[in-house]
């Protein structure tokens, strides 16, 4: 596998780092400018101190009024929710009962009881009235439970009171806003008299923030580039390790095959050496045979007693063998064991003296 080139990554990172360095330099210049503007305002702060303090007081009071306004609106929303719940309960009651108020049910029950007490009627009609009265009493219990579960009817006066409070708070807020605007005009007039130009600090701060955003983007880009390169590099090293492991395995197989071949050659060589070695102790046997053959040259056949006496005149004892005198051939053999005499060192000295 081909190793990824890191030089391109380094070049991109260096470019981004140069951009970050430029942004930091620009932010430093902007900070210096902002600090200079703020330092120049210190002399003007005393002139605008009074209207600024008044403005702070107005803002504090406005904050309290806004909180009160939100509280009133929350109460109104709760009353409206209760009213909607009551309306929904009344709608459900109308679907089940003829009357939606407990007072109406009591009035209807009284009318039926009065009619039954002061009028003559048949037994069937009286049973019908009794059944109607019983149904009305049951519906009275149901209506009462539904009204209680919905929180009761909404008091119109309570809602009107809350609306009046909300209106008063809103008027106070408008008045305080007018006062706030007046204080702002006073502060602007003081600044104009002191020759203060348009406030550049917000724009400078915004520009500084933009530079910081560029720095953040450059850092994020550097991190992304490094992560991408690391993925490519990790993939390369994974393939490289696999390739090296395969190469090692192949080398191991070759080494094992060579070792096996070497063992086989060693076995064959030893077999050849055993085949060429011959019989055991063959060399020793050959040496002994040569020695016996040589020693035989010093022996001769045994003669009778008379022949031995006349031939040599040497007395022999039974079992003894007379050795032959050394001849020319025997001298050559003797030289093998006795050696030849070397030259005498004194020969040259004698010749020198004679000269």
C-alpha cells in the first residue's frame, strides 16, 4: 500500500494557522481601539451621571411594572380558562339535563310538588309527577358536582377588576417610557455639547466577534482535516500490517522449507558417508596385514640339524631361527624404520681450514 502524503495536510494547516494569527492580530488592534474609546469617555461620565442614574431608576421601576403586568395577565388567563371550563360543563349538562343551574332545578321541584299537593289527579298522573321530581333531584346532584368540579361560575366583577388593574399598570408603563425617552434626549444633548461622535464601540465589538468566529471555523477545519487524514493513515497502517504479516508468513514458510531441505541433504550425506566407509575396522585390518607381510621378510624355512651345522657352523638351539644377513633389499627396508644419517656440520669447517 502507498503511504499517505502528510505534506499536503501540513500545508493546509499552516495556511489556516496563518489566518488564525492574522485574526488574533486584528482582534488585538480592535481591543486596543475599544479600550482607547472607553478611556476617553471617563471624563464625560461625570457630565452624564445624573441622567444616567435617573435612567437606571426608571428602568428598575419599569421592570417591576412589567412583572406586575405579567401577573395580572396570568390571572386573567386563569379566569378565562375557568370560564371556558364552566361553559363546557354547562354544555355537557344541557345534553344530559333540562336545567343547568341548581336554582332552576329547585324552582321546578317546588312547582311540581305544589301542583301535586293542590291539584286533583289520577294515580297515574301522580306517579308521573313523583318520577319527574325524582329525576330532577338526581339531576340537581349531577349539576352541583359538575359546577363544583369546574370551580364554580366566574365572577364578572373579578374579571373587570383585573382588567382595570391591567389598564392602570399599562398607563404607568407608558408614562415611564416617556420619561425614559426624555432622559435619553438629555444624555444625547450632553454628548453633543461635549463633541462626542457616534458610538463606535458596538460596531467594533461586532467586528471583533466576527474575527473570533473566523478563528473558531479555522480551528474546526484543522480538527476535521486531521481527523480525515488520521482515518486515511489508519487504513494505510491496517493494510501495511496485514501485508507485513503476510510477508513474514511467507518468509517463515520459506525458512521452514529450507530447513527441511537441509535436513534431507544432511541425511543423504550421512548415508553416502556410511556407504563409503566400508566394513568396520577395515583400516586397522589393512594395517595389520601390511605389518604381517613386512615381518615375513625376516623369516626363512627351518633346516635339519645336519644341514644347519655344516652350512653355518653356528650352534642353534631348538626353536631358534637363524636370521639372514642383510642384503641390498633388506637395507632399503631398514631405511624405512632407522632413517638415513644427515650431513655433519663440521664438514664445511674442515674444508675451510684446508683451504
